[in-house]
């Protein structure tokens, strides 16, 4: 039986990161993947959907200019979209494949061993690998479980990936659907609604159980995102319960009910189920190693990535904290550092930067106003509209805002930020760093920012809190806001 310092089950973003970090410590690593290295980070997930979003966004931007000048709209065929999509997937797949092959060909000091197959725990140190009917067993001093997740289904709805799709089935489309209903108004559902509405060839419906989409976010963000989707022709069924959804002929029929008892029956060409994800843990043999589940029951229980079995770790979607590529990679690297590097500092989830690929894009880090209210945290809030940022004016992209939340005291520690608009995902990082380092906001106020740039709006937010801003909130009340939020009550901080 071959022995390894580290066995990683799962070759998605988290598992791959774990294997590479193990190599950094010059450990002998066995990486096991049953399907495709890269997982949802490449296929049916982040890279796939964001390639579609980039294309759709470009088409929408072009058409905004063309229609203003009375010209016919620009469009792409699905085959053209699929070709660009597939090229992006292949490029990233090729990088991973070459990287693995070159690492395995190291003759002087080979550290990486890649195994295709289904990995299953035999006990706390042994893993059985099943591939094409054959099995082999390997031994590992430490084991990392990183098998990712898959789209969640709903009872009584048959996902056939032809008419009723999961996010995995989008790649199987032969053409743009003429109409599409999306069940679920969370991030993934709203992103696909944005993608298909931006291409301009699909009538999109969203079934939203809440009275606003993205219910976990502040009202100003949810309302802006919802309004923009509706302005692009998306029908949002707010506060609607799905009674049934079935294939009917060459399409799909769904029935919804509203709180007042009113019902609607609507027929569309395709349906997309977007109601979250579930971890891939059924075939891991957790019981063989005595691994405990989390309190929620369907994720592996862990304490700072370590399970109740000291040499076995769970990272990424299987632990169920934050199901994002970047967090999966961070958790995986952290687990390896705990196993081999003596890492004692715990992972902090307070400064996780996230992006929602809508129109415009939305980026977030730390707490929002709603969370501060729920946790009874008194705060100060400052908000700058993109229409007063020079770069946004130059780009003719003035929809959006920056909002920074700080503690309601003299220190004004940064607790969170929301960015809505062009370059939002790039602008959020500085605030994430401030939160991590617990640095004062004065750092950003005095930093010489590039001009013109979107991030100058962040500097103006900070200056408003310090009463040093160029524009005064008491004058530009429709563009700037500075207020305290205590016990749910907003009190303007009027300054000249």
C-alpha cells in the first residue's frame, strides 16, 4: 500500500489548492478526483457562468449605445456564445492539465500523485479509490475532504436538464430559450436572469418567495437590483409560492399562488431551478472514519477546518460555511498549514469579499445595515452616489453607489461596505484589507488615489465621515448621505 503525507479527496478549487499547498511544504501528496479537475470553479460554475455574464454584459452595453442612436440592436447566436464559452473553459482546463502533468513528471523530487476515481474512506488513514471497476487503497497521514457540492433539487420537480434545468444544464442548451422561468431569487438565480435578459433574446420570469429579491441585502441594494431586472424585461413574481412545475409538450408549465389567494398559470420554454446547493458527501464513507456531521445535519462538522478526527479536515462546500471558490481555497490552504505548518490562528470570515454579477455588479464585504440592526450594533453609515465620481461620469456609467459602515464611536472601525456599479468588485478590496488589519479609516483618507478612478468614491466616503469631504452631504442630499443608525433609527449627520 502506497503511503502519502497528504491525501486530498476532490480536485475542485479547494482540493486543488490543498494539494498545491501540500507541495509547498514538500509533502508527498495524492490528489483524487472522480470527474474533472477544477470542479465547479471551471465547469458549470464560476468560470462558466461569468464568461456568459461578461458576454451578455458587453452585448447589453453595445445595445444601450445603438438604441440611443436609433440603430438595430446587436446580437450573438447561441453557437457564437457557446464557442467563446467553451474556449474559456478549455483554456483554464488546459492550464490545470499541463500543470498536473508537469508536476507528476518531476524526476528529481516528485511530490504530486494524481489518481482518477471515487475516493472513499476505509478508516481514519486509508482511502479506497474506485476507477473503472478497479480498486486500490492508499494510506495518508492527513486527509482533506474537498468533494464540493451540486445543485439542490426540489421534491416533485423532475430535473431532466432538457426542459427543466439545474445550473449544470445551462451548458446543454442548443439555443437561447424564447422564455425562461427561474425558481429562486438568490444570487445564482438573479445572475442567470441578468445574463439571459442582457442577451435580449429571452423573456425571463423569476419566482421570488420574498417581497424583494436578494432578501439578505439592504433594501437600497435589493430595490436597485430588482428595478434594473424589471427595466430589462424580467418579470419578478414577488411573494409567490410555487404550486407545481411540470414539462408540458415542448415546454414547461408552472403555477404560482400569491398571499391573497390569487393564482397564475404560465407556460414557458425552459425552467431553471436555482435553490441552493448540497454537499457531495454520500459516498465518502464518513461513518468508516467516525466523522461527525454539523448541527445542520447535511454538512461535515468541523472546527476551523478540522473534523472531530484530528488528521481529517473538511474544506469548501462540504463544510457549508461560505460556498465560494475563494473561501474554499482559503480554507484548504489553512487546513494544510494546520497539518504541516503549525498554524494556530483561526480563519476569519469577517472580511470575505463577494461579488454578485448583476447589472450593475454588486460587491460586498463585512456587515450590511440589516445585519447591524439585527445584532444591535450602533453604526455610522456613509453613502456616495456614482454620479459624483469623475471616472463614472467619464465612463457614462453613473448608476450605483458606495456605502461604508463604521462603528458609531470615535474610532469608527470599518464594519462593512457595499459597492454597486462599474468596477465594484475591484473597489471592495481596500475595505476588506482595512477590516482584516483593523486599521483606521484615515489611511484611505490620506492615500493618494489614481485619478480619475472609481475608487476615489471610497476616499470621498471616508472623508465625509471625517468631515473633510469635497462635496457636502447637506448640499447634495440626493447624491450623498451620512447618518447614524441606532436601534433601527436613522439620524442624519448634517455637516457643512
